[in-house]
C-alpha cells in the first residue's frame, strides 16, 4: 500500500528531515511512527499525501509513485487518504454533521450519499445524537472523533494520524485509539505518528522509530522504546 | 453536479456577507471606473456623429439646392471632373437618402430641427477629397469657384469645423481613457485584495478542502464568482448611471441654440445599450481576472 524508496527530504541546507529512508507498509497494516520532536515523523506523513515532495527517492502509494504525480491528480490521491490532526482542524462555524459532510461535499458527492454516509460514520465514532452541535460545544475527545469521522467518511484506503491523542487525557486518548483500531479492522491502512508511549505499548502494533531523519528501528508488534 | 453548484453559490453568498465593507468598496470603485469607461465610449460616439459627414478624407462639401435634378447637377459635376487629378483626388455624390442619414447623426440632439428636414427640402451633397489637404489656399479657391455655380447652396470646408473638433476629441479621448484605465486598475486591485482577504478568512476551510481532495478549481470557483459579481454589479450600477447622465445630457442639448454645434454631440441611436453591454462584459472580465489571479496566488494559504 505504501512504499518509500531511499527518500531524502530537506527544508534547507542545514535542516534535513529525512535521509535515505526506505520502508514498506502492507494493505491493512497499523503502523506507529515514533521518535523525538524533529525526527521526521510529520514530514514523512506529509510526503504520503503529497503536501511535501522529496529531493530524492520515490514514494509509492496504492501502486503509484506520487513524487512526480501531476498536480491535477493530487486531489484524487487525497480522496483515498484520510487525515487526523492533533489540533482537529474542525471548522468552527459548522456543526458536527456539516464538518463531516464538508469532506464529501467538496469532492462532489451527491446529497443523498451525504445524508446516508454521514450519520453512519457518526454512529461509528460514537457521536450519534450530536450532529447539530458546534465544535465549541464538544469535549476535546469528541472533537477528535469528529475529525476521525471526517477522515473516514469517504472510506479511504489509508488513514494518516499526526499525534491524534496529543491534546487528550489518557482515557480519552484510549477511546480514540480503539476507534482507529476499529477503522483499521475494516481494512484501512493506518499510519500514526505519536509520542504516547502508553498507547504504543498497549496496542502492540508495528513500530517504526525515527531519529534525526533516519529509521533506527522497525519492529513488528513493537513497543515505544 | 447540482450539489457542487449549490455549494459554490452558497459559499459565494456567505463570502459577500462576511466582507460587506470591502465588497462595497470594490463594487463602487468598479462602478465609477466603468462609468468613466462608458462615458468615454459615448463621448467618442458623439464626436463621431459630429464628424460623420467628413469621414473618408473629405475636406470640402458642396451643398446642392433641394430639388436640383440631374441636368442641373451636371454643371457642378463637370466642374468637379475638370479638377480630377489636378486638385481633386476623388468626389462622390451624397443623394437625398445619404443626406438624410447624415442629418440623423448631425441633428441627433435636435429632433425639432431634424423633423423639419424632408426628402423634398434637404440639400444634397458632393463630398470632395482633395489631392493635398494641407493646401488650404487651393481648397478656398475651389470653394469660391463652386459657390458661383448655379444650384450650389453653400460650400463647407473641413478646416472651418474639423480641426477644432478633432483637437477637442483627441484631448477628451486621451484624458478620459487614461482616467478609466487607472480607475479600472484600482478596481481590479481592490477586487484582488478583497478576494485575498476572503481567502485568508477561510484559510482553515481551504486547508481542509485540499486535504480531503477538493480540486484547486473547485476551491477557486466561489472566489472567482465573487469577483465576477463585483464587476458585474459595478457594471449594472455604471450602466444605470450612464443611462441617466446620457438622458439628462440629451434633454439639455435640445435647449441649446441650433448653431451651437452641440446638436450632434449626443447618442440616441441605441448605442448606449451596446455600451451598457460592453460595460457589463468588461466589468465581469476585470472582476474575474482580478479574483482569479488572487485565488490562484493565495491558494496555498
């Protein structure tokens, strides 16, 4: 599903985010990216949805090298990749329903599909009955669930999560992880960057550890350290 | 498709509401600049009316008494033919129909006088193109000679009317063109800035849209539509104002003396509707270009 081949990404001559990085993620896998701040985790995630392009190497997603993908094809790529962020990135002037529906609306899904899929995904993330609430009327955990629902409503092949539990208390974070695990169980590949040792240790999924832009560990059913 | 159109219209309307003061400024600037653009076209057309009878290098017009038949005119034509290749390059006869058309344009602002002219009483014309228009003395000599011919009512020289009007036309044209270009640039920049502000206000939405796979065109479209509407609304306001000004001017010219030379300087032949259409199209283009460049430039907010 995902393959990086000798990827190098620099932001300047002094700052190299990734150095000659290679790894592969199979369809339906759940992978944690761990490592200290500045180790290259977020850059790696941004390479997967073509928010960034590497100087060297190839990034294969769903069978296509996306490094040289024409700009007009990138939206199609992104429709197959859901994104969850630490700060949720919800639209504050829209309700829960509208936030999730927005992801379908802007890619041209018809109204009957929206009215069918949005309630279903809100049910999945445990937000049934809260469709009409605005983000400021929700807890942090609920806001992150909305973010997950928005990322998953289009049934993407890959879900990218960048520190999704970073702003949440441990109990709420566990709830989000159970949700991501359920999504992963539907066949969606999940790649998640995190600093949360407790979560990584409890999930026992594949762990890729980065340090200063280099993979220093790639362990199946791994732990944080 | 319907949901996309609904989305674009809804977002455009929302953006209008959010940026009301900036939108008003952009629309008013566009309206003023389009009004001056329209006035330039109308004034040019008025001057064209005024100079209509002198088109094609005509420097002298020999007016023939109404009712003069072919035999009476043969004397005049013989005199013209004698000078062909010497002082006259070419000449043509403007018959009753042709002379009435000229009168329509020359007396556009004076319908009362125009109504007095009929096929029976209008003078017909010989329009003369000289070999060398700068040889004023030769033209004056020809005028004096033709004035003595039978059935010649009067002889007009362009130098008496044309030079002053041409100079005035050039002056007005230069300054109004400069003014509307400057104002149009200001309107375009204001629209550009309004769209930039709108995009900045919605940067989070744009970021989310890009991440979920919306195409750049889909993101740009509401902003471009907003700019188009700025230009279009400005064009509608300018067209209304132009119609009002032209109407007042036309009414005012009717009160001028017949010999004031201003009776042709009005536009009443439907040209103002053409100008209104040009203004609407031009306003829409300027608005779309201004907003389109901003929407492309600031898509990566």
